[in-house]
């Protein structure tokens, strides 16, 4: 008895294993994942959004699977897309390494980068990867500290480049990369906000978000106590999820478990938080600064 088997092979292609993935399409696919949208990915790979969509469609046709879920807020990978992502990153990485060997940037030397802990785990890794692809001979030393200390290190000449958060005017001349509203966040259904004095989850002294929270509360005469401190926002988020405190954090950190404190609790407005970049004009610092692109917010 003959047994039929079903496959996802494209019609007329009995041996798809011998076909080759398009490297440009793989690079575009990685860009879509990293930026979260077709529009931002198109800007990164210098193509139109329609061309990016066409590339993905051809990839899905070639592989016989759906790679992406598309909704109004963000593009997400399917399970098959997650499998392809690993291969695509390896293909792109090997290609970039090969090109760097033969056509790599002649720029070399050291770069001392200072950044706060939160940016050190969210934004800095992606930028360092880009730097290594474009300028593989640059050696980078990274120092993570509070935003206040980051600016001091730059002023004292101990950092060529400073990447930092600030809710007020920075201490040094710097490029404003992007900003977003600071919000009072709490656990959905939590009761920490009911306590008096108000329990706060804050970062270390010198953090711009900590300073903004304390200034705002003191400005309206609201009593508070520091109930929890951490050197990263993820530590603050953990305290919020445990309903130990409320915290002043970027509104983008709100999710299904963390919500903005309702207005009827009367907490004061916090203003905006900015990400700034300052460089000392050295060739290595300028090379890093040139990596800043319109999709920076999605990386962060």
C-alpha cells in the first residue's frame, strides 16, 4: 500500500534543500525582529516598506511557513520565525565578518564608553554589535554607573562617550536622542499606593528617574519612604510586581501586570525622561555616534 506524505515544498521544487536563502532577505528579517516594525526595518536596510514586505513574502513562500504575526502594535515572530531567526543571524554575522576581513574599516584604537546600568543591558549591546560589524578594530571599554556619575566621568576625561538618561537639563553638552513620559507605575490591583507614607521603589542615588520622583513628591508636600532600591529598572519592576511600592518609570514599561497609578491618587506629574549622547570628538567616539539611527527607540 502506498502511503502519501505531505510537505510544505513549493510546487515544482522537489528538492528545496538545495535552494539558497537570500542574504539580503535574511538581513531584513533580522531587522524586522530587532526593530519590531516593517517601517523601521525598511529604514535600517535602506529599502521601502513595500520592498521589505515583499522580501518576507518570498521567504515565507520559499520555506513554506508563516514567519511573522502582524498586529497594530508590533510585529512578532511565529514559532517557525523564531527558528529562522537563529539561522538568519548566523548568516548575516558570517557575511559581515567576511566583508570586514577584506573591506573592513581602517579605524582602530580604544573607546571608553560610560552608560547607566539600564542602558547597559538594553541599548548598549545592540550598538556595540553594530560597532563591531562596521569597525572591528575598535576596542571598547564599558563603564556602567549612575547617570550622574556617567556625566562626571565624561567631564573628567575618563570616558570618550557618555550615553545617559536625564529628566532635567544635562550637566554637559549632549545630543538628545529621544524622550518619553515618566509615569507612576504600580501593580495592577496592588495596594502599595494606599499606604502613607508612600512606599517607593527607586534606583541608586544619581539616577535621573529617582531624582525626578523625589523632586515631584517634595514639590507637592507628599510624604514618602524609600521601600526598595536597585541599580536597574528591572529591580524596581520586581518590587512593583510584588506590590512593595510604586515607582517613577518610563511609560513604555507598563504592561498587563503594571499599570499607571490612577489619577484620583493625586500623584504629581513627572515630566519626560531623555536619552542623551555626548562624545569628545575623537574618531572612535564619532564612529559610535554615527551608528545612532531612527530605530534607536525600538532597540532600547
